[in-house]
């Protein structure tokens, strides 16, 4: 951190706290005693700050008679550790979806480097030590993501062109975005669809055009969104109408015991080591995919309709071999 950034930080700490010990200054600023002394001298001599020392509590404080002007610098002040954390977060976002927010993150990284007082951006070191693997994620066009996120936060309607994979059709529609959801490596937009007159969840990667409109978004209560889009299983959820009861073999139970399939799931371990997982759901497609992922290690106990559906899918799979 540069000396200018440090003295502003010292001033801020003295403004926010009644007393600050030297040990706290050295730890939070990550500096030596000699650097701290030079910073104090600069504050007292050049900026006329009345900083006193209380020998009894071994701490510094800003004298009530202080009349010197506050040191001002545009933007927030961070410690070196905070700056490194922010740079790490930015690089992880860049790895998560390359180019998605680069227009905004790149200039911020440069300003953070200046505050850090170092020309080196540790991106390569971060990527050597922390790696994000993209499994089944679908890339999102950055300009459409920006339009979607801006409209969601500004509470404005969107006009989108959308490709529905289930129907293999492309439609144009006006929607009132409610919230963005990052689920299993992909972005979804929970919205009120003015074309269908109902709540829908749109895959942002399937949006091929997005324009923010001047009209205010139609507001949906949070509890209504959760009831219709968040209470069932997965992103294909509607209101939960059934409960799936799954029985996992002991060798799979060791993994399943730590997994969260649903916020209202229930688990219990049998004496044999088998795990019983109970999940509310409203639509079967995604639940079916997860069940099939575990093959012979899982058995659907209930409901019978889901059990029959899994049997049918397995029979179809076997017929191809």
C-alpha cells in the first residue's frame, strides 16, 4: 500500500475508533514500526493532524481539538490483504465466465494495483494455484448478460429473443426480470413473462437478443417466487407437489451424506449403511437426470410414477447396447 493510502487509512481508523494501539496499526496496515512512525510524522507535520498518545492504554487517538483538514482520495481504502482478496475474487469471476464482466473488472484491477503500490497482478499465480473446471456449463454472451443484470437491478422490463430447447422454438417476448440465479455452472433469470402471463425461468445462454425497456418491471413477491420457482427440485421447478424417496447403496451414501440436493431434503442412515434421501419436487426432468447419474447405486422407493419412469429410461439405455 502506498504511503498516501496508508495515511488515509490511519486517519480513517482514528475516526472510526476511540483508541487504536500500535500493534493494531502494524497488523492491519502490514507495515514496520519505522514506516508507522514516518506515516505519523507526515500526518502531524504536513496535514496538521492532532494525533495524541495515551501512555496508560498504550494507544493513539485523534484529539478533539483537531482542526486539520481530512485527507481526501477518491475511492475506498483497503489494506493490502483486502486488496489481494479483491483481486482473487475478480480473477475467480474471470475464470468462472471468461469475458463476462471484463469491461468493468479490468479497470478496477488496475486501480487496486495502484493502491497496493505494486505493478504485479497475481493472476497467473492465482490460476496456477486455484483452478475452476467448467463441467457442463454453457457460455453466456457478455452484452446480453449485462443487459439482463442491469434490467434486473434497475427494475425495468426486458425485450428478449429466446430459444427454448424443450420446444426447439425461438420467440420474442417482454419479461419483467425478478432475480438472476447461478445454478450448476449456468445463469438463469427468474421472470414474469408477459407473453405467457406467468412465472418462467429463462436460461441466459439461450438469450440471443436483450433490450432494456422504459417500462417498470412487474413486481412479484419473494415468497411467491420461492413458492413457484424455488420450492421444487432444481431449475425446472414448479410448486412442489410430490416427494421422491431414494435409497442409496452404502458406497454411494458416503458421498450423498454431504450433498445438498434440496433446501428441504431429509436424510437418514439405515443400520445397513444405506442412505434414505427424501426430496420434494414438482417436475421430474432434472431429478430423473440426477437419479440416472448414480446408476445401480440408487433405487427409487417412491412415488411409483417416478420409479416407473426411471425403469423406462434404464430399459431404453440398455436397448442401445
